């Protein structure tokens, strides 16, 4: 019986083979295009090039500025009092109390040194295009306040300082850096003070250097890396971290004394003290927790108003009021600041143009209401307007778009009116009004810049979404056509002519903008796909017309199922609900043996527990659990073997006995193997031998038989146990057992042969009844939903996308493997076995029931493309690098799974169906 059923190949050649291959190739290209397009839709640079700097004529308050940046310094650890109710930073606390202004600096994720310093000195957050270099450096040259200065001397770590003396800044931004080679981490801060002291000492005997140091519009950038290094090594609550904060305070005090002595206390040096980012309690950073995004900020010197400054409506939360009181700073007004605003404050103090790429605003609460402050606010607004005009010209004349819509219909008039109003208020000395109008113009320009930054991505985004949605609809029609035994309709001449005209117009417009070649693919893909869909839409036979309440409920159930699957990508716990929903299947299968149904429910409940457990990457080795999994797996396989003994009886007696002995050994091997692990030590060669054997021994059994599937599962389980670390072994045993029951349920002798899916070999002389066709559709939907659920649970049952971020290959309990590359290879082989087991079970069902694998693949593509469209629309371009990376990986998984499934199907076809 089995041999007869396996005579029909899963992939028979015929008139449709070529078209099916072209469709699969088109699907692969479309999904690859979808992933590539992320760089043009989401990860384009926010930097506007060739912007003219705007000079403002107000006399600067300071001739020079000193910026202290203590890397990794948390605001709470800096401001809080110690056990003796004393400050760890007496000098800076004295500055706050006498002649300084203070607050908390707020940054955004990713809270890493490079993007944080760029936000501080360049005035913009992480450039999304940096993903092209894995966020290691910026691709586009950008402007900073250091570049706008007449001359800058910068000292600090090599991972920060060299970023700011590239391109046009190389000739006047001097970068002197260390490589963290000092024995004591606090010495990294002392190194900066020593180098600065050497510079000023050298200037005393060098007239040219002294003249340069006496110029106006110069900056000293001092990067203090000790606190961050101690935080990583010990954590922010450690004695080393706290002691380093005290040393930083001493270094700031010594540095200020050094400058005041060198410049003769001329009161022309402005000082800013801050941190680039904070740190978690465990000593890491990069995310968006308040401990990571909040750093101290203190400013003093000429131009800084230590009182209220320009009044702004700021509502402090109860927690902020409480923490300020806890720090003992409630007598002094707190002025919080955004990190991107610091470069604007620096430029306004020494009178240099604002960085042209900055999106920051002038922090008015650090400045007094005066003509100078009003001029600075107006100059800031004009710089943003100039950036806006440059960006707008670039989009209109150089970036591809179909139609151009302005941010506001009267945008130019609004800007011109605001500029005239501000100038008029300055003339009549209405400085408060001029400052308020400048703030409004700044906000308008920032909103417009954000709009124009996203403007160019609308066309590729819409093209990809339409293409993915179109392919999902096309795949659904292909699947429905297999149910109705109908040929694929082709578009007529009118449709082809219209599509050709549209393509020509688009190509001409793309050529006129000198667009990249990839944009031709973006815009043409939806046209081609929807041309293939139109013939289906015009044919009423392909459109379901019987829309009943039952159909509505089924559609709602599928939408809910897809939402839970999508939610599982973000929170593994959703897959617990997905697996528990499989408990309903025994009612659909109608098991005659109720024990099988009860076992199915029990295994589903067991499997549903794994998404609730921690990821295996973070658990400790547990040999006892692995032993229990091996023994339990063998006992369960032996118990299930009695449900398919009849297949072996069809063979001759000698062959039956030999194969039966080998079969018993195979299903007993996991238990025997795990017990022997406690008695013997295995080398990696044994694992390789077992991996090879697992692909040889199962071929002793007939194609499509339960014995062959069981042999594969048992041998793979034995190998899996050897490379397990803890309850991942239990997961694999339970998972394989549930797959085995799925095969028993689906591959049993069907009572309704007339409803089997036979697209590969249709018999048009025996058309199916409408009821039979509906039952066949329901059967396809059931099988594919279970298949997709198992494919995703195979990964998310033990892992998550987030867990891969901190995954480090660890040792294996039963193998002396130490090379990270080998451990990583075995880890990916485990993931491969998860997915392969699912596809092996599915192919056994398809082989025994002669189902159309291609038809099911189309249906799988429908579900995965719906998920892909959602993930594609949810990609993050802000937040930590990990958060941005996770959103991209979700797209890659949804786009790659249909292609990977084809590869797995061919491997499974060879393993299950080949004789």
C-alpha cells in the first residue's frame, strides 16, 4: 500500500514545472529585494550635505570653551550623596552652589560612545545609514561644533577622539588619544590632565602655540574614560566606580585651575561638564533605560546665567522633584537639557556657526533674556531654515519621486513671514517676543526636515508593500486554482499594453533623476505582480462567492492566529497560546483511539511550557535532564511503534527480521546513548560519525514509511542529546513526539479518497463535489497552519531573536569541544534539526497521501507574506542598535523562511520519498 502511494513523486515534471520554477525564482528575488530595500526606505542618512553655514554677528560671551565628558557617568551616581551625607564631587557641587547652572542631560538610544558624542558635538542622533557599517562609523561626513571652531585640542580614548578630526576638520582639530593601555582605569583620566598640562607648558616657550591658544573661538575637548571602564569592569555601584567619580572631580578642579592660571583669570573661559551616556546596574549600556540615557550637566563661566535664564514652561514630575531633593540640590534651579542641544549651546557661547546638521534647539534656560540671546535664537532658526531649503532643493531635483508635496502648502510664505516678524521685534527691542517667534520657527523647520527626510522613502516603501501584498494574493489564487484543477490564466493584450506604458513612463522618470538601478526594480515589481493577478480577479471562478457566518468566523480565527504568531516574534510567550490551540485538533481528526488524542493534548501542554522558560542560551548545564530526555524519548518511541507494525509485515521474513532489529536499536538508541554518556567520554569525531549515520540507516526502510521517519527522528535525537546543554533536550524529544503523532493523525488511511489534493496529477473526468472541495480546502488550511506553527515554534520554543544578541558559545557537557567556531557550528546544526524534523514529518504526510507540496507552499507563502508586510512596516530606525537590528532580523526571517522551506523540502523529499 505504501509503495503504491509513494509511486507518485512529490515534484512530478509536467507542463507547469517551468512556470512553477519561474514563480519560485520571482518569489526569491522579491523577498531579497524586500530586504535590500530596507536600506533605501528606513536607513538613509539624516545628514543634509552642502548646507551653507549661517553666521550671526553677536559678540560672543567667551573666547574659549572647555568641554569635560566623563564617559559612562550616570546622573544619579554623580549627584547623590554618599553614606556620610556628603557629596562625592565637592568642587562641582560648589560650582552649582555659587556660579554655575545645572541639570540632567537626556540622550536617546543607542547609548554608545560614538553616537552619544556625535549627538553632543554634531547635534543629531544616530545616523540610520550607519547600519551599512554595522554601526561602527558614519558613512557621510558631518559637521560638528569642533569643525566650526577656529582650532580645537581634543584628548581622550581612541574610540572617540579620532571621529572628529576627519575631512575638513583634519587641519584644525587636533586629536591626541590613548588606547586604554594603562594599568589603573582612573589613570585614563589622569592621562588627559598630564597631556593638557604638557600642552600649556609647551606654549609657555613657544610663541606661535601661545598665540594660537590665545585666539578666540577655540575649544578644548577632554574625554575622561575611566568611569566607563570601571563601570564595565565592576558595575556602577562598585567602590571603584564611586572612587573614580571623586577623581574626576579632582581632575576638573585641577584643569580649571590650570586654565585660569594660564589665561590670567580673564573670565573668558566657559566650562561645560557632562557625560556621554549612563550605564545599567550590571555595567552595560546601549539601551533606553533612564540609567543609560541620563547624565549630569553643569555649565559655568561667561554667558551662562545661573539663575532662571529665559523662562520656559517646564513641569517637573513628582519623581524628578523627589530625586532633586534627595540629591540635596533643591535650593538650586534645575535645568534639564537634551544632549543634541549641547552643541548649540557651545556654538552660542564662543560665537561660531551652529553645526549645519544639528537638529538641536538653543537651551534658553541657560541664557539670560537679552539682545544677544535673541540674536542667537534667530541665528539658530535661520540655520535650520537654510538646512531645510537645501534638503528641499535636493529632493525636488535629485531624488526620485512621482509627485512633490510640500510640508505645508504655504511653506515659503510662512517662513518668510516669521523671519520678518522676528527681525521687526529685534528692531523694536521686543526680545522676549523675538525669542518666542524664533522657537516657533525652529520647531516648524525641524518638523519640515523630518517630513522631507521621509519623503523620498514613500515610493520604494509603497512599491515593496504592494509587491508583497500582491504576491500573497497571487499565491492564494495559485492555491485555489489547484483546488479547482484550473490552469493559470494569463493577462490579455490590453493589460500588457497598459503595464508596458506605465513601465516606460516610470523608467523615463527614473532616468531623468539619475536613480540607482535598484529603484527600477522597486517600481517595476508591483506592476508585474499585479498584472498576473488581474486575470484571476476578472474570472469569477476564482473568487469565493459563498460568504457565510462560518467563513467569517474562520477568517477571524486565521487573523487571530497570525496576530499571535507575529506577537511571538516580540514575546515568545505568545507561542504558548499557539501551541495550546493545537489541543483542539483531536476533535478535527476524530481519533478512533482516544488514547492518541489524550497523548496529543498532553504533549501540546508540555510543549507550550517551553516559551515560558528562559532562553536556553542563558541556562546552566544539566546532565540529569538530558539523561531523562533520552530515556523518555526511547520509551515513547517504543510505545508509538505498535501503531504502525503492519507496514513491516508486508516484507519478506528475513528482511523483516533484520530491519526490525535495526529499528528497535534505532528507537532505543537515545536512551542507551544518554546512559553511556555517563560512562564514556566522546570526542567530536563520534558526533560527526553519528551525524553521517543518521543520514544512512533510515534508507533501509521503505519510502514514506513510519519506520523511516522514526529512524531519522531517533538518530537525530541521539545526536541532539550529545550537543544539548539542558532542557533543550526535553524540548526536542517532546517536539519530535508531537510531530510523530501529527503524522499518525494526518497520514492515516483517509476515509474520503475523493477529496485528496492531487494537483500534480489531476483527474478532470471526476470533478469533485462542492462539499468535497470545501473539505479539501479545510484540510489544506489545517495542515499548512500546523506546519507554519511548528516551523516557528521550532525556533521560538527555545530561543528568541533578542537572545541571539548576547549568545556566546558555551561548552558542551558531553563533548570536549573548545573552539568557538565548532560550538557555533553545532548550535546552528541544532536549529537545522529543529526545522528539518518538522519538514520530515510534513513530507511523510504528503508522500503517504499524495498531497501537492507546491500547492501547500503557495499557502505557506500567503501566511508568511502577511507577516512580512507587518514586519516591513514596523522596522525601527531609532532606539538601541539591538532594537533596530531585531526589527530588521524579523523582516529577514519572514522573507527568508519561504525560500529556506523550499531547500528543506528538497532535503526532506530526498530523505523520505527516495527509495
